[in-house]
């Protein structure tokens, strides 16, 4: 019975982490499409893909790990995932990984 219980917890943990990674990718999608396809003066913003997608995906995975650890009562694991998530947020802010193309502030009420 104990092996079955461990297997169920392992599968549940994998599902939570996969859902977190998927949520991170879905949260990135509006920024990624705008940055890649609607770049400034027709140029693509590839940093949105190369930096933004991994940061958002890893952030979703870290959030899933933290949530699963909290549910299981593993406070140290949850704290470690929270520290990693905080570092990812700091990296994202420092490198502005979700910055879309600059606004076209020409004459008129566009801005």
C-alpha cells in the first residue's frame, strides 16, 4: 500500500508541475506574440523568446513545486521554490524579459 501511495503522490506532483509550466507558457503567449511578430520598425524582438519564455515557464514550474510542497507540509521545499521564484522575478525585472516592442509615439493621440 505504501508504494502505491508514493506513486500517486509522484504522479500528482508531476501533474501539478506540468500544469504550472503550461500556465507559465500561456501567461507568456500574449507578450511573446507581440514581441516576436510586432517588433519595433518591423524588427522582431527575439529576447522575448529567448529570455521571456524560459523565465515564465520556470516560474510556473517553481510555483507548482511551491504549491505542492505547501500542500504536503514540506515547508523547506516550499521555501526553496519560493526563493527560486523570487530570483526568477528579479532576473525578469532586471532584464525586462516581458518588454514588448516600444510604443509608437508619433504625432497625434497615439500615446
